[in-house]
C-alpha cells in the first residue's frame, strides 16, 4: 500500500470548485500525515508517490493557505 496523497491545485482551479468541494479538499489536506518522521512510511515508498503527503512540507502549507484564502472570499452560510 502506498501513502495517500493530495494533488496540488492552482488558485484558479480552487476558485472554480464549489464551496462543498473546496471544503472536501481542505479535509483531504487536513488528513495528511504530520511528517515522514512520524509516519509508518519509508523514504522509498514516499518517493514513488506524487502529490502532497505530509503537513510539514512547504507544498502542503501553500495549498492550505490557498484554500483558506479562497474560502475567506466565499459568502458565509447561516
């Protein structure tokens, strides 16, 4: 079994998603593992996977910030 990953999306793609889908993408990001040091995966398994795997990566932080920024522009639902 390989580590679960999240594909990075551009800001344009994130903005085109519905709010429901954007929240699902945020949940996927939040379910990433903290770091390789705290995971059960070895470096060879991780190297074979494309996408975002760990929250400790710069790519995860960038995607998380982008999603939060796009969500901040959406109207709140009561």
